[in-house]
């Protein structure tokens, strides 16, 4: 599980990412992010709308995304705030299916900011 210190939990933080962030997409998730220079580490928020399914399905997809980000976080070379939004196609997937997509998103996030 992704530790609480690595999560965005204030409304203004999420709004800042949503308003000023760059957007990347894969088949299972989309990612908005901004580079933060005054933070010692990257922080993430995870979102799943009601379009994905009932509460059980939404929570499962969020846990899946959190775990995938936790496993791939060491590849980040900068400090970011990011919001990861789940897509409906994620509901039937396993962790091994999601890891390459998260790795792609985090790698792209690094390269777009020339860290």
C-alpha cells in the first residue's frame, strides 16, 4: 500500500494539478502531473468515477493503481504532484497487466520534464 505521506489529500493540491498539469493517457488510466520543486518526494492522488462501477469495483481499481505506483515509484527522477484517474477497462485487469502501463506513464512523466 502506498504510504499516506506519498498521497495528495488537500483539495487545493488536486485542483492545482488538474488546472495546470500536463496529461498522459494509456488504456487503463490517465495521469495529470505538475513538477514541484519544494517537495522532497512525489505525491499522488487516485480517482475513480462512478462510471467505473459500484463502490467495491472502484475501491479495487484504486487499490490496484496505488500498488502499481508504489512498486514503480523509484523510477521517478523528479518531484511531482500527480492525479491518476482510472478508466473502465481497468476493472477486469490484474496487477501484472497494469504495471507496464504505469511504468510507461512514469517514464513519460520523467522525459517530458527533462529532469
